[in-house]
C-alpha cells in the first residue's frame, strides 16, 4: 500500500466532513477557527465526543488522543461534570458578579499548589500568560521577557515570538516590530547558551516564561538542572520565574509540574484541566505580586497593574466544571495512577516496536503526555523545538493520517497525545498494532528504516 | 435618611456576601476576578440568575440591569438555551476539532450582517479586538491604530491605552512604553479635532478602532456625521475602519450597529450576545482581509497574519448557545420591539422624573441600552468619556448603591444598564419609583438640585 492510498481512504470515509469543510471555507478563513485544527486534505467534523472517543459526521468513531487540546483529563463529558453542569445551567451561565464556585475552585487550587498564594481567573490561557508577563514587568520595573524557542504561550501579541520554524522570522505579518523587541529567546535544555543570553540582558530582565515541559513544540521534558539553572539565575538577578503550566497543571499529579521539578516560580499560569472542558485561564503567584492586581483600594493609576478579567472570567459554568473536575481528581488518585501507567506503557511499547521495525524514532513525554518523533540524518535526539522542527515531520504526518484513515485513531497530526481517565490499556494496544501494520504494509515507509 | 444609611442597609442585608467576600480576598487580588465587579463596600455574591433577576446568597432578589456584562439579551437562562445546552453537554463541551454548530452560527451571522464576509471565532472579545488590529496592520502594512479616549476594547496589551481618567497616564504599571507608541487617541464626537489628529498620522495609520456607541465609557451615541466622517477619512487614506461591536452587535436589531449607522467597516468585532451567555469573541470582515488569516495553503511566515483561535475557540457548547440565541432573535422580532420600547420608556420616564425633581441629569443611550449621568458645573452635556469622568459620579455611585440596598435593583455601579427580553414594563416603573423615593427621602441629595 502506498501512502497516497491513506489520503484516498480518508477522503472516502469522510465525505460529509469534506462537504462541510467546503461550506466552512465560505465563512471561516481556511475553514477553521484555530490554525492548528486544519490538516490536509481537510479535518473531519465531530458530532459527538464521549469518554475516549470522537464520532464524526460520517459515523466514524475515533480513539481520541487529542482530548480537547489536552484539556480533558477525565475524557469527554464525564458524568460528574455533565450532571453538575446541567444543574448550573438552570441557575445561570453568566452572573457578571462574584459567585461561590469560583471561590471553591480558587481555594482548591491554592490548597493543591501552595505557590498559588493569589489567583486571577481569565477566560483563556492566552490571556493568562499576557497578564503574567505584565505582572512581572510591574513587579520588577524591568521590561525584557525571556522565552524559549518554540515555546507556546498563546496568540497574544506580547508572546507571539519565536514560535514556529524558522524561529528568527516574525510570526506572520501585522505584528508591529516593537511588540517583539522586549522578548528574548533562549534554547530549551541548553543551560550554558541560555545563561549566556540571559546574562547579556539581565539588567532589564523582568522574567523568564517557560513551559516546564515544552508542549506544543514537541512534548519535551527538561534535562536535569535546566529549569533549576534558570531559576537560580533569576533569583540572583531580581528577575522572576514564570512557569506556564497551562498544559502541565494537574496533568502529572494533583499538583503542578512545579512540584514534580521542585521549582519555586514567582508566577505561574494554569488553564485547560482546571476548567473541566470549559474556557478558562488563570494567573497565579506570590501574594506580593498578585497583590499588584488589586485595584480596589487604589486611585492612582501608577499604583496597580491592570489585568483582566473579562466578561466571562470566573463565570459560574466554567467554575463549576473546574471545581468538580479538581474535586474528582483529589478524591480519586487512581486517575493519575492510570493515566501515567498508560503513558509509560505507550512510550515503552512504541519504543520497542520501532526498535523491532528498525525505524529510528524517539518517544518523548512524561506521565500521560507522549509524542512520537521520527529521526533522520539531521536529528538523532530530541532536546528542543528545533530538533522537532528538523525531524521527519512528513513521515509523522503521514503516519498520523494513516492512523486516522485506516485505524480510527486520532492524534491531531504533528501534535502530542494525552491519555485521559477514559482511556484503557486496549487503546494503547490498538495504537501499537495499528502502528505495526502501517509500517509493515506501507511501501513508501520502507526507505526510512535504518 | 442619610446616604450613609444605604451603606448600612446594604451591609445588613448582605451579611453572607460579606463573609464570602473576605474569604475571596484571601485568594483573589481584591476579592474579584474582574476589576469592574468590585464596588464598595463589597459586591454581593450571586447564587442564582433567572430571567430578569439575580438572587444573592443572603436570599435577596434583584432586578438585574447588568445582564451579564450586557451579554444576555434573552435574560438569564432562557429555556431555548438551557434546553439545547443540556443536550450539547452530553455530546461534549470541547471537541478540539471543527463542528457543525460553529458553521451554523457563522452562516447566521454572515446572513444577518453581510459585512461579515469572513469570520474567525475567538473565546473572548479582548482577543477579537487584538486580532482585528493585527489584521489591519497586516492588510495595510501600516502600524498606528487610532482609538477613542475612553474606548474599551478589553485587557489586551495593544489596546489598553487611554481607557480611564486621566487618559494620558498609562493604564497601570507593567505595560512597556512601546506597547502604546503605536496607539493614537482621538476624542469621541469631536470630528474636527479627531481629523486633525488623524491627519498628522495618516501615512502610518493602519486603522481606527471604535465602538459605534461608546459603551463602557458611558453609553454615548455618536452625533450625526462623526462616524461617517471617520469612515470617509480612512477610505481616503488607505486605512481601515474597525468597528468594535462586541456590545452593539445584535443589540439594536437583528444586525449590527453598522447597519443602524449605515457604515461599511473593513473589519468589525462581535462578542457577548452571539455567545448566548457563554465565552465568545469574533473578528469579522471583508474577504480579502480575513483571508490573510488563512494559513492552510501558506508556508512562508510572511504571507499570513497569525491570529487565534485558542483552545476553546468555536467550542460546541458556546456555538450551540450562540446559534440558538441568534435563531431565536431572528424568529422573534418582538424581542427587539420589546427591549427597545423598554429602553425608550426608561429614558423618557427618567428624564421626566429628574426634571420634575429639579435634578440636572442626562439619560444617554439608544435601544435597550441606557445610562444615567448626573451633571454639575463642569459638565452640562454628555458628549464623550471625559464628560462622563467629570460628571457627578459620587452621586451616581450612591444612587446605584441605594437602588441595590433598598430597592433590590441592580446596576453594576457606574455602568450602563441593558434591558433583556425577560424584563417587563413593571421593571421600568419600579426603577422610576425607587429613583423618586431615593431623591425625595435622602437628605444629602438635596443640595444637588438646581
């Protein structure tokens, strides 16, 4: 079988999705509402999601490793959430005033992650990271923010820098030059080079914002000492450490990754999981920093840091979904046992398989997060975003599409996967078996063997 | 009765809210998750919202003119929305893939407002305005954005300029100087002065972003010729007109205010109403501009404008609520007849009353939006945000608090009010009667009479 056949297979089974994609294109630029949701030839259209699967409009049912942008740690529509959302919907979706579920969610987060001495809920992660760096600048009086090459902190103008390869080029047109002039990029997992860059800007360095596990850029864990080295640098230089935990918060354990890596960030962000499948973001941090956002007793504009909020921040629907999710996670430590076990199993079985098939691949990840990378002459090991960008992404894409087309297994092509509590061991074995068949039966893949 | 008594009255009836506010303060800076949701001595805590009312944790039931930041045109939890949300919750809250309700909502918007040739959904209005100006810069290759003094376009770093009095001061600390250097502010309703400013920056002017009705800054309608004059200027100078219709879209009629004022913006934003009470934002515009956001067939970074999206953009829950809301509005033109009638009634009855009471006040607004302003020696007429800032806001605040404390009528203090389809004529008469009693019975108010 040729790789082209998978595209044909995909088209044959997603006829209605294709029709609706062309209808979408009449309204939405590119036919989608998030750039990464597009893949060639067109993305399928989901009509139902439950537990570990997505069902498309043509009736295909996919094992879902995308999991709502990795937000749905309990899987799609778990009963504990749907039941409580239904109740809340009757009581209102948007009070526009303080409400109790927000206090309960805030208190749960604070108890689970004591670094969250203060919390401000926003509606998206992109807002949370924007507010995080605003607070860092407000606190330090400095301007420069260091970020990691390939680090993803949302679409806000402040941090839309060095996200995609080639990293030195602007992230598209329409960003004024000056939005990037106070952003400096460093290479993930290369402490020496990172410190050299940081040293050169330390006098004006407000902080470093970093995902403890590089997420969108390729599911890359930090090498020992890297994050600690950055932390040491900022503490020494009156700058701040900002951990972007939008993906990792409550993902590895009923805490944030800052606990796993024993870090003490001044500010950190949360999102995804804490919203229980509804829109959320949060900026959290030390009391004296978060206190800058308190405008209630301040009159002069130069005494506070103005951050949102927004019309939908802390709305009772999101707050209820988030609170019930965290409460469930707290009560059921088996969730983490299970999803971390599934992640370990997937990584080891995939490694074994690729070894056996004589295909050079690296499976990165930790806990329930994992991603497959195909290596080549340029890339022998995945340490940073550049390695991912230069690895064999054409093969990865074709593999992902083959999984969707023939085996009803959905990763958003080129993106990392996540296990939810709704996944089972069988899902791993199905992935392994599908992978084996794809590589054994597809002619064009043969030339990638060692 | 003295004005201080209203504060005591408020405290007496909101004891549990007070307790929870102090609990909130332990977690959230200022005890809230949106700066404007705080008012002195503390905001009450809502436990239920239905139709035209909010119920607080102490059991008080308020007529709600705040209406979820003016988003809930059908009132809180209308059956047509709750019914369909319950169904959708079972089918999933966050597919992370394209879905049908988003196409249906997009098509409805496009049909109602043909200027929306292309649409991109975001999760918040703050994101939508940020993307709007990024697109304007991408399209024109120019950098400067003109905005109105007091104009509110969300908490994004790009547009957080000249929002609060004194307008020339930075909006708090932590915004780097350069974020504001490409923003130029103009005075609402003063075409001559505005054109003079615009003329001085026209070579680098990417566009003007403006709320057709100045919303957060005081519910001020444009004088004849003002918006048209701005539009004429941008069309002549290869700049763009960006209408921020997050408040006004689908508010005056089953269209946007651009229809009411016969404008032809290149880009406009929507939010609030189109989400049916769930988080949403949208940037809409001419095909050739929105097309810049299409990255599906582009490889080089300098060929597209990178905008979100976001994890929660076009999620099926919001899309369902929005679609069902617009469909209801389309089918039931009586909604607009009713809410516009109530707005007219409130404006005329309040004017009559203040006249009778010999109190200098101006009731601004249009359709279902209205706001009371108390005038003074400095301000005899409300034309722009500065007039609102310099009007008698102390009196307005005390009046708003009295309404809450004694008469169970809720405006977010100092903010405009909105009618929803769930309001009735009785709500207007209750407001009138309460207003009469407050001013007739309160000693401290007496000295404000003419």
